[in-house]
């Protein structure tokens, strides 16, 4: 599992994100409009792509794309 692949999945999932617009250090809430719908999209994408469950608390405690990736990576089996 590589962060580059995770970023590519995020950029594909959200229409507002141009390819190449995210980096591991990007503060994802500042890159595009963050709301509850986008949180649900992220939760579903992570479950589908990685078979990992994340929740609202995981998202709330994450600031950057790298933070989210670390949580997901720690739960991949």
C-alpha cells in the first residue's frame, strides 16, 4: 500500500480535485469543500478500496492526507 495510490483514489473519487492537486501534506479540508457528504464518500471509498473501516472521529483527528493514510495503513490486514 502506497500513499501515491491512496492520493490517486482520493483524486478520482472527488470531482473537485484535479489530478496532482494533493500531496501527503495537503490539509484535505482546505483543498475542497469539506462536508458530511464528502466524509461519507471518504468512508465508503476506504471500505471499498482497502476493506478498512474508518469513522468520523478518525477523520476529525486527521489534518493531512498523510494522517488519514496512516490510520488506514495501520488497519490494513
